[in-house]
C-alpha cells in the first residue's frame, strides 16, 4: 500500500487494449472518480478502444494508433511534453505498453507484482500492487486500487449512452419481446464456435422462447462470413444480421436492451457486463474463471477442464493460470444442448424477467 496522505492531483491510466480489458479498466476509473473527485484523470488508450471508452465522462484521453508505429509515439510524446503526473497506473503487461510508459513522467509508477509482471514490466515501474494468484483479470486490476489505499467496492461502470445510439437500439428492440444477441466471433478464431451450432441455438431460442435473435459484431471478413453462415443454417427461421452495421456505442446500447448475450471469450462479453446484461459465455479455449463475464460466470458453459485433459493431458489446476488452449476442435467440446440448458435456466430466473420487463439496463440475475 502506498499510504498516500492526500489524493493525487493528477493520475494517468495506461491501458491500451484489448477492448474487454479496457472495459474492466472503466470500473477502476469510475472508482477513482467516486473516491477522489478532484483528481484529474488521463487515460492513454488504443485508438480502436477509445471509440467506445471515450463515453466515460471527465477523463482526458490520449490515443495510440498501434498501426501507425513510431509516428503515433511521436504524437503521444508531443501531447505529454512538459507534463508530470502524481501517479501512473501501468495496467498492461506488454512490451509495447511499457515503451509507451517511458513517455509518461510520473512520481509513482505502479505496476503488477514481480511474479505477474510479464514482458519485463517491472523494469518500467517503481511500485507494485500486492501479490495475488489465480484471480479474474478484473480482480487483478482492482489490486491497483488496493495499492492506492482505496477501500474495495463492487465494480460499477455507468457509461452514458449517446441519444443516437439509444435510438439505434430502440429501432432493433422496440418492445418487450425477449431478445437474444449473438456476437459469434472473437479476435482469436480458435475461440469461435461453429456457425451451425449458433444457428441451432438461435432456432431453439425463437421456437422455445419466442425470442428475437440479432447477430452483431465487427466488419471484418471473418465476422461477416460467420453471420451469413449462421443466417443460412438458421433458415427457415429468420434472424436480424447486424454484423458490421453499427458503431461500438450503438452496440453497447443494443446490448443494454437485450435479454441475454451469447458469445465466446471476446470484448462484447465485457461490454454486456458494463450495461448489466447477462452473458452466456462459451469457454473451452480459455478459463472462464480468469476472463469470463465478471457478473455472469454462473451462466457460462465452461469446458476448460475437459480441454486441459484432452489437449494438454493434465488437469487444469496443473496448468499456469494464463494458459490458453487455442487448438482446432477445442470449442467442439461445447454442445448445443449445453447452451440451451443455460438459456432455459437464465430465462427462468426471476431477476431476468423483472429486468427485461423494464429495459432497465440492469439485467443481471442474482
């Protein structure tokens, strides 16, 4: 613990990517704003992630375009010239982020403890968070607050949704009919389920529960192809394919009006968590306990243990905590029946029904 006698006047968060991890970091920023309202917050963030996280009010954002290489670093250096922060929260374990951190002058440079400070992060910090093991990624970030002497509290996000984004979502979800959103793709293709299984769940949701089904995701060729394949396989039932047709704020607003999201380990899982929408996450290539939707892990289908035994020949407990089993066939360990059972259970939960009835933005069952 740093034992700060007074709140810092200025604090910089360094978390460039990925989308899900920046969603986690929003909870850190919100807690800082609540307990230290006079502290000026600056966030050095990736350009793609900033398209969503810029919705966070009263924070200065400095963006890094990773595709621009050294040109982007020169731009960041120019924006930070002559500035010094009281505290830097170096919250990313990558050499790229540590290089960016050299442009940020700060008295206190707080990073992860030596055991977790991969890619030499410990060389770029002068203070460390308390050492902890085998915890969720968000809990690891909350350790920064503990190190600052801030009392623990349940994470909150409360990102304001722009009116235009709310109108977009209301056009797609205009009434109280329960809505299943499927975001089928991760940026890591071996985490993705197959189109035919997504389609089978979509048909089940429509036929068994009368649900509206909407596909969403980014504009990449892989995502568009996946959406088209799901739509073909779901015929003759019809679903709405919005893949590549929205912005990140629009997608966040759409998730806020949904009953449930179905997705693999990916950024939208954590976007849904920010707006209180429960998630049926598909986890076999990665640990649900480590990177699953923070408030919905009870609704996920978790086959990491089976993956560890089949593809690594040992129990999951004997594998390093960050282990990923991204191999062909790993997601086939998740059956359609597994997902339909979780959907049935979630829709029976009283809190799900109450939250959906009011489109309250707080859909999480207790």
